[in-house]
């Protein structure tokens, strides 16, 4: 950024320097007042042809001649530099970068996606449909130029393995990071950097090699996804129990039955419902939705939990229902 600003600041600095030299020179040589010295400097460097404020001495005439010659070359350089800066499109590019960074700086609890390949695109598509704000970091400018989604201004062109790029993406305010690079070593380095910058960050990493998942977990990844294994297992499951798998896919899909399966955390539930049993919550009676799963504070999952199960700190509930039922659930919690 500083390199780009130099193209504006240097010509501006030279012009201001000429004006200061002129004002100081007229005050010392001709004993002009500050206003007269400034006025004389401006009409001299602008070569407008106005008369002198007061008759000049011989030394004053030489100084004025020097000021005219110097200012002419300085202004020519300044105009040329600024014109080239605008004509080459650098001004628009830097303005776009400034606006993008300003928008990113206003984000919080957003997701950072590292890499915009096949998996990165899919992650962005799902997050977009869910209304989740995100920032993409992509190293190839040719790929960045192809963005057309509504968050197209929130795309950083850079290397996600560099701490300064992650900081620009707002990692300290982000809720999660997804790294989808094709090379496991690159993902490992990003996970290490991200975990060092924010300990509480949820980090999802892609892995290709069988032995890479353990290293990524050790580096600080919250979850490691191996697309090739998942894809093969998913296809095999579709052969064995197609209807079940398609039903589950629809529940978790960004299309169709969107938001029909949601999770409720201890922090998102109103105080009136805290430390109560599932039976006391009366979610089904109040909204028609069903509690189908429970995750304890110890990380254990329970399918169809008992009505006597108590919602304690760090626990989660998984609720299944139609769009209207889930909306009723949200309204219920807001009213409590």
C-alpha cells in the first residue's frame, strides 16, 4: 500500500515544499508579511502573470526566477505522475482495495475461506445460501477476477499462509476458518498460523493423504475433511441405502429443506430454559419441532435423548422441523 501511496505523496510533497520555500524566501529576502509572501508564491508558481505585491530587489528577482523555473518542472512532474496514476487504473484498484478492507474490518463472527478451488467454491456456496458472511483468500489474481457472487468485494488476493494476510481477513474477529488448498503441507502451515493467531478459532482443513489428518489435528485443526474418502463412502452408501442417504442429504443441504436441522447451544437458549430437562422445554408442544439429538459437555452424542436429559453448559441440542416450525422456535426463544 505504501508503494502505491508514494506515487501520490511524492508529487504532493514536492509541490508543498516549493510553496514553503517560496513563502520563507519572500519573507526573508523582501520582508513580506506571511499573507503577501504566500500570495506572491502562488502567483509565481502558477505563472498567472499578475503584478508584484511590492517592487522586488535584485536578489528578490533572482529568487523569483529560480522559483518559477523550479516550480514549472515540479508541477510538470506532479501532473504527469498523477495523470499516469489515474490513467493506468491504479487509482480505481487502490480505491477498491480500500473499500474492501473497510468492509472486512466491519465484519465479526465471519468465516475465512482459504483457496477458491472446487471445495472452496462449494463451501462459499453453502455459506452464501445460509446468509453467513465470509472472506475468501485466493492467491491467483486470475481466479479473483472471476468472482460474481454478492460478497465479491470481500476477496483478498494473497497467500493465506502469511500472518499479515490472515490478519487483513479479520482472523481475530472470525468465528471459523476453512482451508481447502490441494497441497496438505500448505493447509498444515495455514492451520498452524491460524491457531497461533486465535486459539478459540474453529478450523476446518482439507486433507488428501491418509497420514496428513493426524498432523493437521496436531497442528490445531478442529476437523479434518478428506473429500476423496467421503466421496467414495457416500457413493457406496447410496448403493446400500439410497433413500436414507438422500433424506440426510436434503436435511443438510443448502437447497430444498434449508435450515430444517438446526443446533441449539447453551449460549443461544434464553435463560428461562437453561438447566432444564428436554421435557420441561416443551419444544414439540410449543413449536411442533422435534429434538432428535443431544451432545453432552463431554462431547458424547445421544440419538433421541431421554426427556429427562438436562441442558447444561457446553451442551447442544439438535432440532428437526419444517421451516415454519424452526421459525416458531426462534420466535419462542426471542419472546422468553
